[in-house]
């Protein structure tokens, strides 16, 4: 307690330094003058009295300092002094400071970007209490990519398992939402959730209540809704009286029971997830969808399931239990659950989509770490080169009595200042790509502004600053320790320079040389990796977006989700037929078609097909190939007659035709569908893959439009002029056909693709920048080392030249070292690459399932498919050789510049200056 | 820094605090008066260097044993007056006690053979 009071008293001094000094002066003045008066009274003459009084008082400077130090926090004073000393020293050598801060900044910046992406999409825990207890339940199958769970399976796990404190299932719905019955409905996203959703996530509504357990028992009975805070603000003006009122969702009236707080964020921060505007009970969603399939159909898997582990239950036990239950279900319901199991995943695993996402994150962070490593080597090298000059100063301070800890503290303070500069530059550098990405995401597609989940937030800032600090301490303190251990005598005598070792080999293995060699090697590895990724993504994804196989201009797409299609089944089918027909009669419409995609399991009648295969399936109407401008190579597209009655015809793409009937005419061949029906091939379309980007050509079958099972339906419209001009006419047609049908946002294809390309290029360029920056940093390191060598050997060079050496010999001498470094560096880099690149190819080329060589084509996923591949065909040994040669040349160039400087040394100047 | 050869015995370290506390027991004084009174009271036996007075006074201020405020001296000048705080009085009692026992112990040792 007394210590605290003392600290408080001392703190009072901090702001009043100058006042304190003045008062002390006054006090001492008073003391001396009073003594002088006393002496005068004893008869001493005034001038002498004053002199004697002053002498008696003693040395004032020392006294003032002692008095002041009674009040100061010693360590603050020391720190402040060290800081201003360091700042002055850095200001005196601006080149050094700039090089160090920029190098560090680039390294930290790279990590800032990567971490912010990885953290935002994978690592950041959701804003729920005890997030590490929350797990996801997904279903797995040997023959399908679907991970969603069906309701009966979910209920089985919920009822039979002991490991969970709570298990909740939900599905996203996109609906027409009207804040008041009778208002024009807008398209809003919501979530249909089981009653315990909010309990499992640990969040309570800020207004009203959440769902009661009884409200989620009977399908379609309890029509209550809970609003999100944002929706409540936007649609209801944050009016507390909104509770109890009715909102009309998909034409059905729901009573508003509660409002969630603003900070309640959903747990599955999916990149594609739009924030839900409202929550309704899962059983009520059957009314929205107009079918009981959601609840009753065990084979329909569309629910996401989250649970909270019971305290004390390890993941392993939960997994085992769930696997057992799934095994039982497989036996009980073989038609729907054959080859299906369920598994419990952590949130990170869930968000990353399994191994692929985590691998991608790891690769990203490794790339950034490599850049930082190179940058730190630069900083270490720079600090080491300063060491001899500082050694004198340090030796002197040690000699006059400064303790080693004190000196180390000062060097540490310098490192801190450097780290602070590096952190600021790093965050600034890292912010640029993130800001650009956010801007892109929210402005390019104004109809669908989805802010990206990553940003430079507090976690990223703390990470960046911590990284800068750690780097400087690790790489800056080591030279500092060495400096304080200096042998004082020899340092003072030799003026700071240490004797250069003899022989090329000994010189080669000196610390800084190893550093630069490492830098070159790592930068080669970095360049290889980034180039490989760049080439892979560019050749695959970007190129295929630029050539999607159909005409993109003047094309409009409107996506109807099952939950916002008003009529169901037969009426829906009729609605879309009527819609297309009416659109053809609308002014400005060239062509229109309705299409949905799924995975089609077929068996072509061909000796090459031994079993059922999965292909990409596209169900569509007669206007499809015209609307998209897909050329028909042989036969014809669909006609109206084909669309009535059960499907009996199909169109295949040229890939499939060549695959199963090579060298033959595919027209007239037969294919068996999963329904058991056989269809005739009536046409071959020229398209490598429909809406699948970054993948190799895929077998695709086109079938006549039938009754879609809970899949997104896309309306495609080709306009004569600007597609945006058609949006209102299309809405008018829809409203005319069905006033209760809400029309989702329309997207011009061109704009969408442009956005995707811009986004991909932004990512690629950031990646490429890292590779290039790594090389630049390494070159700066090499140049710095050689320039330093030249300047420290100026005397020696001067002597050589005075003794008759020609400038060419001098250049050769310096270049020798540079070439040696380049060779060693590139050699080490090639060796590094040899092993690692093989590993990298294996990981990237086949999506994590192992195997080298050419990548396997990915499974069709029945929709827009985006894959990233980087197989050996995108960047093989040729590319690698070119890269090696390029790096070698550039390294030699960086070595040549200081060599030239060496040649220009004037022996007179060199020998005179000391 | 050299010290002038002590004409008078040097103070045992820490006893300056004791002397200052005792001197201020009867009332507040300014710095010069404290020094003068110690010299006079010890009948010139103790000659403290004025330069060590003010650091000690300030240290005692930091520790909370003294409090200071500006006032007018007897010769009509502005001077800073120091006085004992209740905590200072307690400290005086503590230190006086310790000092007495120390002196007693030393005396006992000196009296033995």
C-alpha cells in the first residue's frame, strides 16, 4: 500500500519536471543567500560572504541530479533516454534505417495479409460462449460430396447420443419477405432452425423471446419468427412495438416473437453466407417450402448441424458414438443411407471444408513466413554490418563503467524502435490488398454486396506487431549480444574493424555470407512456389472464365431458390414454362431458357462404360443452346416436343461423345439414366464444361427439363441490347403470371464474370508480388553485403591499386565473392526445390488425396464448380530451369554493381581517409 | 567525486534521515534551518554537507514521511518549509529505537576486553 502511494507521489512529478527544477533552484538560492546574510552579520564583506556560502554548499550539479532522481522512475528515464538516443542514431544513417524498416515492413506485411485471410476464414472463433465446445456434424459418403444432414438422421443422433449438450439443425432459406402483410415483398435470406438453436449457440434475444420447444414439434403449425438486429432496424425502424406484429414470408403470415442482439453472428461464417434476416422454426419451414420433404425425407440432405459437446466429453468419444449411430442407420435404412456415415468435425475443419482448406491456409502462411525470413535476414545483416562501428562506442561505454545489462537494454530499445517502424509499414503494406479486395467485393456487384469475412482487425494487428517484435528480437538481439561481449582492448585499437579471415573458403563461411546464401535459396523456393500457384490458377481458373464455352455478353441470370418459388411441383413446372414462353414474346428478349444442374448418374451404352458413372447433368428447355450460344456440332438441340412427357432424348457434350464413342457418331446411341429409363442421343454440343471453372473438360449430359427436386433454378435471358434494361420488363412478366412470386436479383453474366476475374487477379497478383518481393529482398541483401565488403576493404583496395593492380582485377576480386554466393545460393535453392516441389505438386495436383503426375479430374458437383489445380502440366521442369537461370542472372547483376564501385576507388583518397 | 577529509566524523549511512526527522519534531522548518539546527544541536560535532541535505529531504517526501509547502521565512524571503507527517512521526519512533539498540550493542562490544 505504501508502495502504491509512493508510485502515485512519483507520478505527480512526471508532468512537472521544469517546474520542479525551478523550485529547486529557488530553494538552493534561498539557502545560499541566507547563509551569506548570516556571514555578513558576522562581519564578512558581502561579495566574500556569497562566495563562501556557495563553496560551503558544495557541488550543485551532482546535488540537483540526486534530488531529481529521488522522484524519477529510473527505468522510465532510462527508457526515454535510450529511445531518443536510438532515434537520433537512426536519423543519422537514413539509408540503413530505411532498408531495415522497409525490409521488415515487407516481411510483416506479407504475413499481415495472409494471416488476415486465414484468420478471417478459418481460425477466428465465433462470437459465442465457449466456442471450442461447438462442433459440426456432417455426413460423409464414399460416392458423394454432400456433407449436409437429413432431418431424420439428425433426429436419430440427437435422440440416441449422449455426448452432446445440445444439437441443432438449420437450413438457409431465401424468401420473399414483407414487413407488413400487403407490402411489396423483398428477397431476404433467413434460417429455419430447430428450437434449441439459440441455446446451443449460447445467445439470447435482446427483445422478446426465442423459440419454445413446443413450437418446433408439429410441422407447419407454429408460425413465429425471430428477427436479426439488422433486419429489425432496416425493416421495422427498430420499433419495439414490432413484437407481436405479423410479417409475411413467402405469402404466409408469421408472428414476430423476438429480436436477436446486434453482435449475434452466425457460427458458420461461410464465404457464401448472407446474414440471415429472420429465424423461423424448422418445422415451419415446411410451410415455406410447401413440402414435407425437409422433415420426413431421410434421403434429402440439406441441413447443417451444430452441437455443443457435453463438458468433459472428448471429441474422440463423440466421433465414435456418432459413427456407431450412423452404422446402425445404414443397416436400418439401406435405401437412403447406403455407404453413408456421419462424423463430428471441429469448426475449423468444417469451415475449411476438410483437408483442402487447411492445406491452402498452411501454404499461404508458409509463403508469408518465407518472405519474412528473407526480410529478417536482411535486418540481421544490416545490424551486423553496423556492429563494428558501434563496437567502438560500446567498448568505450563499457570501459567507463556502464553495466552490460544497461547496454543490452539500450540495444533492446533500439530493436523496439525498429520493430515499431516495421510494424507500422507492415500493417500499411498488408492493408492495401485487403482494402482492395473488400472494395471489389462490395462494389463490383451492387446487386449482391457480400463483404468478405476477413479484415485487418485487432487480432491481425496484434499478430503483426507481435511478429515484428519477435523478428527484431530474434534477429537483432543476437548481434547485440555479440557486440557487448567485445574485447575492449582490441576493439579500441583496431578502430572497430575486425581482422578479415584469410582464404576464399574461410571468407565464404563467414556468418553473413551464409545468411545471403540462405536468402537466395529461399527466394528461389518462394518464387517457384508462387509461380507454380500463379500459373496453375491462371491457366485453369482465369482462362476458363475468359472462355466459358458460351457467349457471356448481353446475358442475364436470375436464380430462383426452392424456398422462394411460390408454387410447387406441377404448378411450378407450368409457371416456368409459361414464363419462358411469355419472355420470348417480350420486346428486347432474344432468347430465354430455364436450367438447373445436378449430378447425373448414367450408364452410356458403350463398351467403354462398365458401370454407372457420375457426370455433370444439366436439365433445360428448348431455348438453352440458343440462349447461351453453344454450338451444336451434330444433330440438334431440344424442341418443344421433347419436353412433354417423360424424357426420351438427351444431348451430350463433345467430351462425353469422344469419351464413350471415340471415332463414331454419337447420334442415335443410347444412355441409361438413374431412373432406369433409356434415352437417345440426339445432339452433340461443343462445350468443355458447363459452369465449371478451373477444371479439365468434363463429361456433360443435357436432359429435357422435368421436375426439379429442391434445386436452384436459373432463368437465363439473352437480350438484344443492354441486359439491365430487361430487368423491369422481366419483373413485370413474373408479376403478371403470379403476383405472389418474388423476383430475386438479376445478374448480368458479364458483370459477374468480370468480378470473378478481378478477384482472382487480385489474389494472384498479391501472391506473385510476394514471390517477387522475396527475390528483391534477397537481392538487396546480397547487394548490401557486397557493398559493405567493398567499403570496409577500401583501404586494402587502395593499396592494391597503388601497387599496380588494374581496376579489372579489383572488379574480379569482388565479383568472385558475388559469383560464389550466387552459385551457392542458387545451388542450395535448387536442392531445396527438388524435394519440396514434388511434395507440393502432390498436395496441389490431386486435392489432398495423394498421387503425383497429372491431376485427376475433379468429381462433378452438380452446380457452379470452381477448382484450383496446379499440376505438373502448368509448370514443369522447363519453367523451373528458366526461373533458375533468371534468378542467377539477376543475382550476378546485384553483385556487379558494388564490384564496379570497387573499381572506382581512388587509391589516394582511400589511403588518406582512415 | 572526492570527499573532503572529514574534520568531523562522517555520518553512518541512513542516520541523516533520523536527524532530519528528529529536528522537525517540534515544528516545520525550511532546508537551511534544518541544516543549521543539526549543526548547532550537535555543538558542531556533526557537519553535514549541504549538498546531501536536499536529496535526502526529497527522498523523504517521496516516502511520505515529510510534507512541504512554500512560505515566508524569518528574513522575509520565499522559502520551502518541511514538516513531519503522521507517518513520519511513526518512522521517527521506529528509527530512533533501532538506532538506540544499535548503539547499545556496539557499546557493549567495546566494553568487553
